[in-house]
C-alpha cells in the first residue's frame, strides 16, 4: 500500500491493486526456443535471390492531392521565412 503522503501525484486512499495478466516470460526464448531457431543473414541467401532492379515510375497526382501539397509547400516556405536563422521551427498548434 502506498501512503498518500508518499504519493505527490495522486490524492486518494493510496490503495494500489496489482493485476496479473497472462503472458509468456522472455526467459522462454533463451531456455526453449533459441535452439529451434534459424538465424539467417542476407549474405547467407544472397546467391539464391533474383538480381535487384530499381525503377522510378512517375504517377501524376490528382487535383486534391496536388492542392494539398502546394498548400503544405507554401506553409513550410512561410514558416522558414518567418523564423529565418533559427535551427528549429515551433510545433504547429
């Protein structure tokens, strides 16, 4: 039991109930599961992977999304102008 005088954040009787919930202990992994696991790095399987190819596919924005991006760009530019020389911009309200 926590005495009210010892608890500056709570005004009440000081009663604190502990609820035990079902779950698994992290010790289960080391004791029972570690020996059954297979730990593989990308280097171990890279020979079996297909060749990596990256492509850029341009997609036109629809009108509402383009408008939102333009408004965001305007707001960011305005904030940088208003707070020139500072390292941080204030959080938005």
